[in-house]
């Protein structure tokens, strides 16, 4: 079955429409695992090296960006390994569970850290959400991307419009930006990052000196 996928399904011209159809099912060509990367590949939700019988099953083929597919490798859910979220079946994608905070790094610069909100009533879901963040290295990747958001906002404060911005005006600006960047995505890293920036007294008053 693995050979069927590698040799016939991925390389034959006759199956291109099927491959493209699965990839195009991702809204706005965005990877459903991370919500940011452009879909370029198909991921086997259950690794083909371990579950040969599901190699070409439609439910096991998920549109993915290269980074998510690479990070996931042959991750196998089991008794001690919670399953990552499945874009076709999990409703958690529409539940707001992503949180962020701004803190001071060892270099005395702001950094955004991402976590999973606490779900005391559903520890199994919380374990799966943490597994999703860990398997796809989303804590690190989101933090790297959020560094650009910090740079962009600090650059805006140096413009003619931004130089006169007060603390309250900055909070309003970041709140609007969080809503705009999130769109309809419940767990947008951009939305979470800008909300964290808005909520951080240290970042706005201590680091940026707004009052």
C-alpha cells in the first residue's frame, strides 16, 4: 500500500486532480494544522509507515504546509501520545483555546509565548491541544512569527501617526488589530499575539514607555 501511494498516487498524472482536490479543500490555501503556512503537501494523519491500510484513504490525507508535515514526521497517537487535532473531524478548531503572553527575554527584549488555555472540565482535550502544539512545534513557530508583530508595532510608534500615541490609544489600536488579524479564525496566533501585547503593562508602559 505504501508503494501504491509513493509510486502511483503521488506521481501519476491521472491522480493529480484528486491530489489537487484535497489540497484545494483547505480554506484560503492555509494549512489547517497551523493556520498560517501555505498548503503544498498531503500529510498522512496516521503515518503510512505504520498504518499501511490507510495510506490512500481520503480521511487519512490532510492538506498541509511543508513545515507542519516535516515537524509531525511519523507521529503515532497511542495510550501515552494524545492524538493531534484532525481538521476533518475535530470541533476544537472553532473553540478558542490559544493563549499568549508577552514577557522579557534574557536579552531584555519582548517575546511572545504561546500556551493552551486550561480546560479543567476536559483534561483529555487539553492534553490533545498541548500535543498538537508540541508535535507541530507551534509554540516556537508562533513565537518566531510574533516577533515580527512586535517589530511592526514598534515601527508604527516611530511614524508620524504613532509618535503621539497614548497608552489607552495603543491598547485600542492593538485590540482592533487583534480582531482584524484573527478574522474568523478562533485560534489565530496573530490575534492572540496582539491581544497579549494589548494586555501587557510591562510591554506598553515599561518597555515602550507609553503613558
